[in-house]
C-alpha cells in the first residue's frame, strides 16, 4: 500500500495503478498487460520458484526454461 501511495503522490493516474499482494497473481497480471517488446520488471523477496510457479499455469514452457537456467 505504501508503494501505491507513493505512486499517487508522484501523480500517476489512479487507473494506471493496481495493487496485488499475491506474488503469483501480481506477476500474471503484469505479464497480461505487457505488449510485444515490453519488459516487465518486478521484485521478488523470496526465491526464483515464486516466479516459475506464477508462470507455470499460463506459460509452462517459460517456467521450465527458467528452472533449467537457474540450476
């Protein structure tokens, strides 16, 4: 919530802000908004498995690729 408040203070339009506390849902929501050529930057305070588990339902091939590279 503090990040959302800071973004509002920075005059970012409210319709451009989304707050999702579930890391898996947040990553999937961010990816859903991306267009070809976009880069999604996110912070994940736990492990790479959070990212791969978020990707697995919709992009299993990418999840497998990340897991292979992380070994």
